[in-house]
């Protein structure tokens, strides 16, 4: 059909504005209903209500589109096909949201033939809207953005997260990577608890690189097009082609990605 990327983008931006008041109201409220998806992995009634509203709005407007959503994915099976598919994380950074730590965001991507063609990340507390369309550049609140130009680890700030793996081998693996990077005299490391917002921060150059094992397509889809449209790269941690369903990612400005990739270990038992 002949709907432009720009029109899809506008629909996604509009829906983030529609859910914003509910997210902010519940963020400030003392009452919250929390469920555990895993030992340390949370979901709230806000995540569910926001996802429901986004799905309903976008599929009513574009009935031919499919959904890959964090809270509507069953049994860990993504079922991601070539059809036009909205990839939705209603609140990326749910732990932050629950603890009233102000970094979390709504992430909406549209993929076609499994390529992301539209991406929006909206952070309600900072009032930041990041947008990108394939071939159309990346923007923060309407201003064109680009990844950083830092070309050495001593001047680089790297972000990652501790995720949900609390196994001995998982912890050793995470600490091994941190140790390797710190031993390169990296300027600093950040763990903000929201992969999508950290990747959005890579796209506008305030973080030079991000990596994580354990992420899902909804954490990285929208942010990945922000980064590539801002001149950065989104790859597998081995610095080869990324597989968005492989639960691992490395991204940033190309030079820092190349340097960080050399420091990252292979995770024992992790699917390739
Ligand atoms: C999570 C956050 C967190 C990251 C996890 C994600 P959620 O998303 O991005 O920073 O460490 O891997 O699953 O569950 O808050 O939407």
C-alpha cells in the first residue's frame, strides 16, 4: 500500500502522547499493582494498559498490521513475520518506573519484511521524543541528531544493564565483560535500567556505546533505527550482523563498537 513511513511515524508519535498522562499519573501515584514475570522481572498494570491502548489504536487505524508486544507475547515466542509489524514496549525500564527512578520510556517500531522502517522512543519524565524513518534521519524533539565522534575508550562512556540473569555463570560473565572494559581505562560505565533509552542516548551522542545480553526485540527495535539513521551501527557483540531475536546486541558509534567488541566475552550456553 502507499502509506508513507512519515504517516506511520506520526501515528506512533500521536499514540505516545495519548498514553503519556496515564504513565505520569501512575508514576507519581503511591498505589501500584506489580506482578512478577520472573524472580526479578516486573510488570505493572500500567504496562498492560498502555500496551493495550497502543495496540488498539494502531491496529484499528491500520488493520493489516501485526503486533509483537512485550506484554502480549506468549511463552517467549515472538512470532515475528515479514508482515508490517508494530514492535511495542509500553514501558521500557519497568523497574525504574516502579521505584520512581525517572528513566523509562515507551518504545514503538514498525518493521516490514523484518526490517525496522519507523522508530519512536518517548521518555515522559524528560519530555524527549526520538524519531526515525528509514532513509529519513534521526531526530530528538524535531532536531536532527547524530552519534558521537569519540574514537578511543579513554573518552568513551559505555552503557549496559544487569538484566535478569542471577545465575553464578551469568554474573561471572557480566563482571568479566565489565572488568575487560574497565581495564581499557574507559571514561565511565552507566547502568540506567532502560535499554531503549540508553540506545536512544547513543543515537544523540550522549553515550558512545551500549551492549547487553538478555534483551528482546521490543527493547531494541525502535532504538536500532534511531542509531543507524544517526550514523551509528547496531551489531551482534562479535561485530557481525545483528539478529534482533538473538537476545544480545552491541551498538554505538562505529569506532567505539569495534573497540568494545574486542573486549566482550562469549556467553556460555547463549544461543548464537
Ligand atoms: C528491560 C530494560 C532493562 C534491561 C532488560 C529489559 P523492561 O526492559 O530495558 O534495562 O536490562 O533487559 O528487558 O522489562 O523494563 O521493558
